[in-house]
C-alpha cells in the first residue's frame, strides 16, 4: 500500500449495518509512501497515526469524487423509481425535491 498527502484511506466494514470509514491522509512520514499515515477521520474529526489493515485501501481524491457522484446518481435513480410508483406523474429532481408533471 502506498499513499500521498491528499489521498483518502477507506476502511471497509465487515459488520452488517456499519458504514465504511473515510479519512483524509494529511501526512505520509515514509518517503516511499508506505504506512503509517496520519489520517483525519471524517466521522469524528479525529487525527490518528494509522497502520492500515487488510480491510483498508487508499484512493485518490479524484477517484473518490467519481465514486461519490456515481453513488448519488444511483440513489437519485432509485428515489425517482420509488416516487413514480408511489405518485404517478411526479418525479424527483436533482435537488431531491418532488416535481409534478403538467397534465
């Protein structure tokens, strides 16, 4: 595993109902990019020196942004499908607000 400052450390959860944990890598003491990494965790605003385990991976900021955008598109599509079944003639816009189609 190798990282640079600005990459993200993502720790996948093996427990049902627990989300993945994401932290911004703010320091890489080793010159070759190997662990440990100083990480700023998003979930609790905590800084820690981390030796990542087998459930962790490093992802670039650009790749994480694309992953987030893809998930948002998927969720928006699911919301639209649910809304169209519950309320025919209505749809959910990008902002998440319901729009009524003109009759």
